[in-house]
C-alpha cells in the first residue's frame, strides 16, 4: 500500500515537473516571439521620388531592425528587390549615384551596338514614327526599357537562379497590373529582373512587359502600396514608406507622365487613407517639390527619406534587435568579369533566322566572354529595332556554364516614317522624308527610301539583307545634286575650257546618279569589309556662259544654254574597309575611326574622249581622346591618290568647306570655301578641341593642314611642309533636329574668311 502511494506520488511529481517545464517553455517561446515579431516593409511607387526609400532604409538599418518581408510597387519594387537581394542601403545609395538613370530611361544605345546601317539611320533622321496601312501611328512608349533591364540583370546576377522570391535573402513580393483586365498580378516568383521591370513599367514611359502571357504595366495603377500582400506573407508589424503625394495643381502637370499619374492618383489617394491607418510605422517623406522624373536630384530626394524616417526613430528603436546587415556581402558582376554561355535558347523568332540572331550577338558558344560583351550582343539585337525589349535570362546549367534564354518578341510593325530637316552652305535648305520597310523579300532584309526636297532635290534608295557577321548583300541607288559658285580657273585648268572673255567665277552644277551592288561582312566584330560593283552617271555643268553676252560659247554648250564639262557614265569595282568606334559622329569624345576605299574604273562612255582605266584610293583615320572632364581632342589624318595615265579629272580630290557626307572625292577643309583646292592626290591633317561647357553645348576650336596637287606621292611633295592651312572657332549644340554648328574660319593664305552654318543631321 505504501509502495503504491509512493509510486503515485512520484508520478504526480513527474507530471507536475513536466507541466511546469512545458509552461515555462511556452512562456519562454511567447516571450521570444514577443521579442522578435516578424517585420514587413512596404515601399510605394513614385518614380524618382522612390529614391527616398534609400534614405529611409539607411535609418531603419542604423536603428538595428531586421526586415523579414518586403513588398513594393513600381520604384518601390525596384528598390525593394535590390534590398531583398542583399544590398545594404549605403550600397544602394552608391549604386544609384553611379548610374545615370536619365540616360538609361532614354534608351540611348551606344553607337558601338549599331551596325553601320543602323548608325547611319540613327544619325540622319530627327523623328521616327510607326507607319501601318498608310497611317502614321504613335510609338507605344518613350522608351523600350532595354538599358534599364540590362542594368537589372547585372545588379541581380548573384540571385539569377532563385525563381522563388521567398528564397531570396529577404522574402519579396511586388505588384504589376494586367492591362487587359485591370486586375493586379502578384509577382512572387520567376526571373527577378523581369518581375521588377514589369512592376515599374510606367505607362507612356516604358513598353508593357509580357509575363506568362499577361501584358503587364506599373503595379501602382492598381495597388501602389501592397500592405495586405506583405501581411499575408506573415508580417506582424508593418513599416511603410510612402512617396506618393496628393493631387497636383495645374502648375505641376507639365508632362503626359504627370497627367497619367494624376489620373491614377484619384484612386490611390483615397486608398492611402485606409492603408496608412493599417501601417504600424508610417514614414512619409516630403517629396512634393520633386517629380517622378527628377532622377538628377538623387541626393536631395534620398535626404527627404532620411529626414522622414528620423521623425520615427523612437518607434523604430523599439523594434531594434541589434541586427546589422552584412556590408559588402554581394559581389556585383563587373563589365570585365567572364562567363561562358554554352547553350543558346531562342524563342519567338518566327521572322528572323537563328543565324541572324547569332550574327548580331557576335560571340560564340562555349567561349569565355566578359559580361560587357554579352550585353553588347544584346544591345546589337535591340539596336536593329526588330524586337521589343529583350528580356533575356541567364541561368546556370549542368554543363558548368550558363544558358542564355532569349524570349524574342518581334515588333509587329515593320514600316516606319522618318523625317528630318537640314541646312548647310553647300546643299542649302532641305527636308527629308523616309519610308523604311523591314521583311519585304526575306526575313532579314530592309528597304529604305529617302526623298529630299528643298533647294536641291535628291533621293537615296537602299535595300540590304543584314546577316551581321555573316556575309550580307545589298543594293544602293542615289541621286545627288547641288550648285556652288567656284573660281573659273579650277574648271578651266581641269577641263581645258576656253572663252572669249575673262570670267572670275562660274556657277557649277554637280549631278551624280550612282547605283551599287555589293556584299559586306563584319571582320573582327568592328571592321566592315565591302566588295561591290558600281555604275555612275556624273555631270559637271554651268549656265554661266549663256548669261554673258560677250562670251565665246564653248563647243560643249547645248541649245538650252547649259555647258557640260563632264557627262559620262562610269563602271567600276570597289572595295571598302571601315572601322567606327566613335561615341558620336558629330562630337566624338572617344573612339577610333578608319575608312579605306579603292575604286577601279574600267569602263566609261567617255564624254571628253580621254578615258583610260584608272583607280582612285583614299583613306581616313582618326581618334578621339578625352583629356580632362568635358574636354576632348579629335585628331585625324587623311589622304588619297589616283593611279593610271587617264586624263579624266572628274574624280580628282577637291578640298574646302565644312561638314560631312559629301559625294565622291569632295573633302572638308576648314578655312577655304567649298570646291577650292583641286588635285589628283592630297594629304591632310586635322585636329579639333571640344569643350562641352554645358550639357550638349560645345565650344570648338579646329585646325587643319594639307598638301593637294597632281601626283604628290610620285614626286614626293607630300613630305614637304603643308601648303594650305586653316583654322576655325565654333559652337555646337546637340539639338532635337540634330547637331547645330556655327563655324568662323580663316586661313593665312588668303585674306577672306569663311563663316559656315550647319543645322540638323546631314543627309
């Protein structure tokens, strides 16, 4: 009996101890849970005003708070994703300060990303509009977002293989809007750069993003402050940073983007009355003085976030757990870091061959390349205009390399109307109307027709099949025409024209009708090598003699009173080699340039009865070097010569004038007027200092020196000190029409100075 009682007593004591220990453990757990509530961070959208999130994050970090969940929309999604991927607030501040966001938004792809065709197109027209069914339409957005996406891929490369956003260093969610249904789409999985691009696709600014067959735009349209979604992730306490502002007055509504945001704010302002009340610590930076596009005011906007968060510092400190986010924990992939793409997966290229795509990428599979070269290849594809934003993915594979996944979304529109205007002292005023059509006869072809109206009517037709680094081929046809007052001695000496009276100057008309058939390939990724055949009809003529009564009319004067000095057809073969890495055609500050051309003239209708086969070769090379901030120098040398005994002078080199894109062998030479210095051979050196004293405004100083005469290279005279020199001071402005140049020039050889004006892109 006693033993039974003792046994029961022992059991009772054991159960009591167990119960006490369990209760103690539960109490301890409850205390622990109370000490470490799950903290969620909500970041609203707001464009450039979203930079205030970085300032708020600095204060949150300094308070020692560990964030367990992050949710955001639009710019809040971008900052939130980077923070969730492991960046500290200070690292984000440094990243954004080092990035020209305005330039990225403009989607100005570097010239190096463009083929020689594409460079010419981008530097000829002031305006490009989609053209369909003989109707001009409006582009879907100001920017494709390609440069922004490229930067997202680089900054989030270290988490590229995480497709479940809950597995990021900090679980993350963002919001986008289905443009077809108007409903919100929760993005918590997939490819992180693509997701945040979709969430930040501000209408009118960026093209919509397609994910899982849904057309998505800015998440702020339906949910600009995803507090409920962060609560659903498991957050007990919400810290919210709200960079939205109340409805703007009329003075602030200065752009289409601001007006669209105002319309959207009708709903979000009302929503925030409810959502702000749900927020445990509500941080509201004072960003009323900034717009959604004020990315150039980064430091000031970040400071507003710090100031607003510091007003809540006591509340934040109550949540502190002495957590310190690891600094420098992320190794951001740099441009020169190498990777190996050993598999290329292309989807959506129904109208462009795989060979075309690979040719544009310009790198081989299973070949070690740096990250810059990869992004250069993507830019090459984007620069063609044949694809919408290329949202490529990089993923590790089992072969020790990476998959490059290219989901190509080909542009539906294949026709474009392009416009431009230009004035210079040679061609005078002109307007250009261009119609460009892709995919006419093959998947990779382009046809382009320029009609130039003004003082001198011209045209230019091009058709080419672009295969990138593979052999391409094309056909060109152009008509060029201009008139210029020149010294009569120049014509008299070259064409042996005699008159009965002394004439100082004549009005020379030059007409050139040229057709070319060629093949072209890219050598070593930078050089374009071209072989072709050419048919040219060339005319030099004047009406001057018919206007002077006492002039003996030359034998080659027609009944219409026009005197022809040249009126022949020429057939030639030619080869060209060209390198152009200048960062800008008109105001280069860095890069290299080389152009070599050799024409062999084999046949002629021989208007002047003096033709024998001959060749003309010329080359131009140069470099642009930055010296100090905003100051660069462009140095070039140029030369050409004729081989053969033919007396044809129609293809002699003629120096003088200021500008680019002259026909045949006309060569600019500062200090002299157009068509001033002739000879069948020449050498020239040129240098220009360029000081960009304000954005897109240039102060220019130029100097050039030359020898030009017949047979310079045979006689050795090209070794002598230069006979001709010229200097110029000018102003250049990168306007929306193209470059505007004003140049005052002079030469010590003659007393008369020259003033040149050029407005708009040359064509």
